């Protein structure tokens, strides 16, 4: 999709058709109607004000405007301080199937690569398979997993995990949650309960709340993100399955509408398929297929 946008500027002059096609392509690439309009309007204005006549210069302006949009949200990123002896708790949320459990394994691997002591908590007690899946990941990446049986109270799992994290000098505790609580009220109540339990041990836990959004769900991902951010304060977004979509424009809607920083991207099913999100690398990879691994 973005390659087509790049090609759009391979013409001899800037004309009205360029803007019409650009808007259409942006919308098709999941950028969303509002943000697409905004980007086209900004581009037109700068072309006028800066007397730009060369289409390739116009493309560069668009590229910079898109980076700026993503950087606005990135600026909201909180500084994270990992203190020795205090578990840094990461709560991972999201609708079912978005890639939470896989992302937890990736985050665990990421933190382990810095030499941190990582532990996982199987807070998704809804299905036995969810607990097994996390356990298998734990074995694969050599990471202890605290779990109870299916149907157990996630609060009890988190309570045990917090205690175990303290006892075993864990630096990073990552908590899985169920994505299937159907009403927003239940979801809110559950996440708030987990937070209270964590805070009995660590007053500012969870220090990171990651919302996993499946990039292939397009604008629907934005709707989910809006709902979740009403239930719990999201600190970071993980955009998963970017390898499975040719679009990727959802990042711009998220940045604009939510202002929540996208911190990570998932680019495959392996633990190593995680990258830190960088606006410039992201835009370049969309436009030119560059920036391997972001
Ligand atoms: N291609 C690709 N697949 C991914 C990525 N992240 C997760 N997946 C796949 O998406 C599917 C769902 O992933 P899970 O981690 O089980 O998702 P979940 O949110 O924990 O799902 P539930 O526990 O059922 O709510 C699995 O088949 C994963 O391998 C990614 O970045 N790229
Ligand atoms: Mg899961």
C-alpha cells in the first residue's frame, strides 16, 4: 500500500489528482479517514507556502509529516526506571487472539537479553490452553511461570507471582490476562483488582501496561484500543503481526486519536520477532521497504 503511495509521486508535476489518489491510498492503508484528510491538507498547505513544484520534494514533506505525527505520541512515553530489588511489573492486555501471550514471550526474551531476571504469571485462567501455552513459552525461553489451574482467580495468581517475584529477586514480572471478558465493566473490575493486588507489594505497579493491537484488524484495532483505554490506563502499545499486513497505517490513527505511545512492534511468531518502535524507521520501512527490524 505504501509502496503505491511512493510511486504516486513518480510523476512530472503536482496536480489535483495526486491529492485525490493519495487520500484514497492512505485510507486503504488503514490510516483512517480523519488522519488521511489531515495529512493531505497539511501537505497541500506546505506545498503552497514553500512553493514546492517537484513531486519528489512533496513526497519528502509527506514523509516528514507522517514521522511528526508518530513522534507526537512517542513523546508521551514515560521514562522507565528499573530498580534493583523491586519487580518491574508489566501487565499485558488486549482482545483475544491479538498476540498477547506470544508478545509476553517476546518481551521476556527482550528483557532477558539485558541480563534481567524475568518471571511470567499466567493470569489468563480462562482456558487451560492459555496456561499451557505460557508454560511452553516459559520452558523455551528458560523463564519461570507462576500458574494456577484453569478457572482459578487471576488475582490469586498475581498475588502468588508478586510474592515469588520478591522472594526470587525478579527484575521483571510479566502478567498475561484474558482477552475475553465480554463486558467492559467486568474487564475494568478485573484489571483494577489485579492492579490493587500488585500495589500491595509494589506501590507503583504495574509500571507498564501494554495493550496488544493486531495490526491486521485495521481500524477495528483502534476501536478496541479506545475501549481498553477507558478501562485501564495503557502506558504502551505493542502493534503485533505487522509482518502479516501490507497496510500498517493503523499506527497513525493510534498516535493521533489515542496519543498512547507505540513502543513495540511484533514482526513474526518467534521470540526474536520484536522491535522497539521508531517513527522514522517505521515510516521509511512503509515507504521504501527499508529499516529492517525497525
Ligand atoms: N505473524 C505473526 N503472528 C503473530 C504475531 N504475534 C502473535 N502471532 C500469532 O497470533 C496467534 C495468536 O497469538 P497469541 O499470543 O496466542 O494471542 P493471545 O492474544 O494471547 O490470544 P488469546 O490468549 O487466545 O486471547 C498465534 O498463532 C501467534 O503465533 C506476530 O507478530 N506476527
Ligand atoms: Mg493468550
